[in-house]
């Protein structure tokens, strides 16, 4: 289902929109918004993966420090 949108944009943006391939401004704008959504989803996924990697590295560091600490007390 599609909804109607009315937007006022600066002339340079409108010229850019008109320069893109496509039949209508609506079609062009929808394509741009879909691409932006894809990029935003990818950015969020990359952020989540980066955070998970940092968590893994922190857990590994803590495990290593625990191992070293235990080894020091055994000697």
C-alpha cells in the first residue's frame, strides 16, 4: 500500500531529483528512500557487529587476565 506525500524541498535538491532516471518524481524519491533505508540498515548491522566484536575481545581479555592471575598465584 502506498500513501500520498507532499513535500517542499530546496531547488537544488529538486533539480537533483529531476536529473535522476525515472518517469516520475514519486518513483525517483521512493527509490532514493529505499536505498537510504538499505544503507541505514547496513550501518546499524555493522554497528551491532562491531559492538559484538568488542564484547568478544573484552571477554577474551578478561579470561586472559584471569588465567595470568591464577598462574601467578600458583607459583
